[in-house]
C-alpha cells in the first residue's frame, strides 16, 4: 500500500463498502470538505476493460467467498444478492428504481404485523427526488401506484422488449394496470454517458455506462473531491478506544494488515458482511459484538421472494432482447382483505439470458429437469416468456446472520445465513404465482416452469427509536457507539414490496445530511 493519501492520519470518516450506500456517502461527505477513506473487499474495475458480455465470467461481480447457509429455505448466495468491488451490487443490478410506498413504513399501524419504521415516506421523499435527478432516472410520464406518480427526470425507455409487450398485453386482458418501469438507465445522454442501446447485459456490468452504478457516478465524484478509495482491501475489525468509541478499522491488502484511524466509522458492507463485521469486532467491553447491547445484530434478515414463472409461446419472445425489466405492475402491492395474507408484491416482466434460463429451469418446482427434457427446453429458449415476483417477506428473529465455526483465509469466522419462509410469505407466493401464470396465459402462453428464487437481502441491523429492540437510530447511528454508523440495506425494518436500491441510496443521502450538520456544529468528535 504505497503512496497512501491518508496513511497514518486520522480521517474524518472511514467507509466500509463502496456500493449503493457507501458510494453516496463518500461523495456527499468528501464534497462537504471532510477527509474520507473508502474501502472495498473487491477490485476497482474499468467497465470498458473488465466487463464482458459473458454470463459465466461476470459472476465474479458478486461475492463469491464461502458463506454457510441454513434454515428450511436456505438462500443461494453470490451474484444473486451481494456485490464485490467498487460499485457493489449496483454494478450488476437490473437498475429497477422504485420508491417504497407509505405503507412500507407502517406495517404495524396498517396491518398489525411486525413493526413500523421510525420514519415515514415523507422523511425520504426529498431524498428520493434528489437521487432520481442526480442519476437521471428514466420513467413513465405517469406511474399509477404509490405516492409519486412522475414525471421522472428522463423519459421512459422505448422501444420495449417483446417480453415487456407480452406482459403488458396479458395484464390488459385481465384488467391489471401495467407501466414501463422506472430505471436507473439512461434514455438520453447525461453527463457524458450515452443512452441505452438495449444490449441487455445489465447483470454482467454495463460496458457503455448507460446504466447507473456508484462505480461510474458517485465514486469518481468522491475521488475528485479528495476521497481516497482503496480496492481489494478486506476490512477485518472495527477498532475501539478505551472511551467506548470507534477509532478506526483494520484491513488486509495483499496479505498485510493495515490500520485506518477515523473520527467516524461507517459500515456500508451490506446485509451479510455488516453484521459479520460487528460480531467479529467483539472485545472485552463489547463481548456480544459491537452495537449489540440489544442482541439484534444479525437478526430479522430478510429477502424478497422472487419466484419466476416461464411460459412457452407459439411466437418468438426472445428473452435476451432489451434490458431485463422494462414493464411492471404494482396492482397487488397493498394488503387486500380478500386475501389470506397481508402485505403485497410487485410483478416484473423480466428477461433472462441463456445460461440464466438453463440454470433456472433446471431447478424448477416439482423436481429438477435434466437430460433430454432440459435440452428440448433450451432449444426452444426463444419461445419462452417470463414474469418475476418481488414479494414482501415479513421479518423473523430466526432469520439471521451469525458467525460459523469455520474460518476464512483471514482467520475470521465465516458468516452463517439462516432463512426460512413464514406462513404469510408462502401464501403470498402462491397468490403471486397464480397471477403471474394468469398474465402469461392471457397473453397466449402455456406455463411450463415455476422457479423458486429470492433476491434483495435486507435487515440484520434494524433501525428504531428503542435501543433495546434495534441497532441504530433512523440515521444509521448505532445506539451503543455514537461515532459508529451503519448505512446500507441492513437497517431496513421491513422489506417492502419493491426493489430497494432507491431507498438504500435515499437513506444514505439522509444520513450524509445528518453527519454534515453535526460536523458543522463542531460536534463530529463529541456527539456523533
């Protein structure tokens, strides 16, 4: 680690993780004049050199290190849910950029389940608007659901994919409203970046830079403002002082261990690695892990149910065409008293490339297919259409991130991720699969495969006003250690029923404003 900018210095803030939240925080705090160091376990990639139109090789965009899984419905880890490298998961996400609804923050008040967030939609609304403008989200002139109906900063994408038109046709025949999806993908030039040309390799990293990621938007701006960004650096511990305050972190680069001192430590390492780091940083004063006097670190980890339904059509659909998600419906988003479950879900038309298609249908519900049956389906790949679920999963204390007995190459206990669906979750999935099948059939397809899947990890360091039942306050500031913050999807109280990236980034903006305000009042080293 030669030519370090802040080696041996105490910086104002060190940020662990350079993804959706970490990138926003790095830009905001460095532009406010704070000295900032950002670290990420993965590489600093060049989209033009390091991305490839290759499904298999680009799996390295996800976190490939071993994680132990457990529970009745063990999760598939890796590319599906965790990024690794500067930009984090934004490098390989589908770029669906939905806002949460007011109902997402009020599950207890509205439906008598789980807990309300300590903030409401109105607290995030200005940050949603700022983020959408900052990255030029493209979307419809009118979005029919939720609290914001448009218009978006940039016009909706066109033309849509054949799968999207199929989906909208099926919805129309059933009286279900549908819309072009809001996307963090350019529909016109912006800040030197070109509009999307529908290559469709969004999940493999966007080589032309038409799709947003913090790798190409926030991190370069943070560096320009003076931040130091360190790639390939695995953070192994949060360092604590005798006064009970965080004083920095240790990290490993090329087999050597280094320290970075900081007045403020911010963990934005996502839903598995953030709790893991807090638990791994236990010491004599914090024997149960850092920020864990409540015992809630790692608990109530959530995902979205993400079942896929495939139908075969007489005419070609060609699921590889266009960006993955170009049409959506949120007609089933809120609790319906006629259903046997509470809360709701979003449905997307969702393209898929050949390897993803093969992998998915080989794990179809009712037993895997292989051999001649698999070969026949793959030969007919162009004739399949697909609809995907984003279903709310209710939090449960038994779904959690803990430390395993097995150690990794750094000598740290690996993360153990335990997950099981609850009764409400299963009823919601059954209802959604029924509607997805009906849409495909109304459009002229014959349903052949239902694929169990999950996406979008959230929770594990939930926010709340009560230090006995939460880890952080609404700004991500830990209750136990005032200069230690958590800012990523792990602070979610509930999972909501839509893609979470917009909410993650908006929360990061809100946290950045809070930190900047404290710093202005010269309280950075005292009350933060």
